[in-house]
C-alpha cells in the first residue's frame, strides 16, 4: 500500500517531499492529497518511517523554489503530486524539467504564471468597505473570490499598503485580518461583508462616474482588463451598464464634439518596421530582407547535403570563410567537424549541414572581420529559412550545434545549452540532439575542457545515428 501524504500548505509539502526524496520514494509510490479533517501529515502505511532530509542532501535552485512555491497555490486535484514529480526529476539530475519545451516544465510555468496573474487581479479588483467608526475593529472589510490560493501573498501586499489601519478580507476558503501589526489567518467565517455600512462608498461612486469618459469607451478592452466575473463584488460595477448604455445612446458623440476642438493632437509613435506595407515572403536568400544582416554580408549561405538525409546538423551562422565561399562549414569549424565525423563513424556526405542564421554577423577589428553572436531577432527572422529546409529534407534527427541553433529549433530563448546536453528530446515529430558548436572547441583555452567538449560532440553524432536508425526501422 502506498503511503498517503496529506498537506495543507507549501511548507508542509516541502518538508514531506524532502523526506520522501531522501527515502528514495518515486512519484508513483506516494498518494498526495490536500489535508482534510484528519490530524497529522501522513496516513495509510503507519509503519513507514521517512528519514528527515539533511540540509545539504537536496540542492534546489532559487528559480525552481520560486516556481514550486507559486505553482503550489494553483488549485488542481493533483498539484502536490505534480510538484513532487518535478522535484523528483530535478533531484535525479533532469534539469530539462525547468524548460518550457518540456511537458512538465511547460505546466509548471503555466501554473506559476496563472497564480501571479490571479494575485495581481486581487490587488486590482478587491474593494474594501469602510465600517462606521463606532463599529470597532476591523475598520475595513472586503469579500473576494479568488480562483487560486493567493490569499496569503495578497495579504502581505495589503498589510504594506494599509499601514496600521485594521482590515479583514473574507473568501470562500478562509479569511485574513490585520490588526495594524500582524496578520491573522483563519477558516471561513460567517461575516456578511455586504451588510457592512460604507461611509465612503458614495464618494467613490461619484468619483468613478465623473472620471468615466464615454469618448474612449471600448467594452472589449474593458472586459479584457477587468473580467466580468469580478464585477459582482465591485461597487462601481453597478454603474457600468448605465454608463455604457448612455455612451452608446449619444454621450460618446457629445463628449467627442465638445472636446475635439480643445486638443492640439498627439504624435503616435510607431516602429518603422510596423509602418511598412506587407510584402510577399522572399523566395531565395539573395532576396531576403527579413533583418539587417544582409547589408554587411557577402551573401546568404544556404545548407547543403542530400535531399533525403536522415540527420541534419544546424550550426549558428556562417563564419568569415563561409560568407566568402557561400558554403556551410568550410572554415576552421568545418575542419574540426570533419574530425568529429571521423571519430563518430559518420560520413559527411550523408548529412545535411546548415545554420540557424544564414548571413554572417561580424564587427571590424583592424583588417579582420570578427564573429559576433546573432541576437534573438536575427534567429527569429532566419527561422523562416530553417523551417523551409527542415520541411524539405524531413530529417529524423536534428543535431543542434550550440545555443543559437538550439533556441531556433525549440522556438524559445529560455532554453539553455547545458540543460539539454546529452538529453535527446522529441520535438515537432523529430529528435533533437544537443551538443557544442565546433568553434567552442577551437577557442576554449583549457585542454581538458576542449577534449571533453570534443568527446561530447562525438557522442552526440553517435546518438544521432542510433536514433535515426531506430526511426528508420520503426517500433517492433
């Protein structure tokens, strides 16, 4: 029987998870649930003894801790089990779990982002009502219905904003009060916030009505920034239907006529690229003007290799010699790549070679042209050409040589080279194998690091051959 862990907070989950990791319990061996009425943290197999985790036994990055803590507020039946799966993968060296390209990583980022958005909306849409001065504490009360468990973090925000003024926030799942010095959390109470008198509400409604500008009314934008589901607990929402109706009936036109003559006009800034008319996509690299790199490059450098190659290698960009010759990997990096091919037992003429960026980006240094790493905008612009090559070749395995190629293939700037080394992943129907770019091996000064990087490149090509062969044979 699997041990069952009942937790009520991130802190309880963290302590339990550390013990389970130290005990070597895999995610499928634990049944997680939110804590119910039963006291205690563990239930089920009472004989299970989970050793406490040593302080240095589990090293977790600050980024992962932040994501786990935020995602723990996301209301989902499997949230604790999911968070433990993420932690388990991390503890076993699987750093890809933090990547948005990973299935678990994508969900983790989505949960954290949703919670942060809900917390921001609570800051914006919660409305306190002031009680009569003779009613005692708390002076202000509010009712709010969050979609996720953001009450704790939001309470800290309001305690800073309200100073020593006492208040209470009630929600369907609990409440929090501030006595001017300390926060007090408790279960849902019976207090009816709607019954509390508000001596300042009439003033607020008059202010809201006077600042409503019918000439600038955009109901779609208003509902996007202030979703309708929050309106029922906002006093000003009672005014909105009437104000919108009057605007549609002519107040908008009247306000425009009265104000338009008083304005001198405004200059609206717009990026030059956005002001250009839409043009047809280029049909060849010679016609490409998708970014400014073509202006200083000798020519665009396309990929080369068999049209039915099972393996495609994607580098960063052409170098000085590639720019002059118009061919990929013919300079020093290409010669080192030939050595890698030889060590891996792979013939160069069976592989399709190309780059993520097709024009040479450089800066002058005396009479020399020195390589300059492409920006993300260059990667995005040239992804048009790379996608055309992939669609035409249909490789079974694509080897990303360096970070620029990896970002282009994964369509994100957040993925890192180190997190993907030695970990092939399937992406958009093909395998992605990541390794170093040959130029890194050429320029790294440390001999041991250089030898290690060269060996990693050899292993990557061997892995690519194995995966390509398995894809060709198919499942047995």
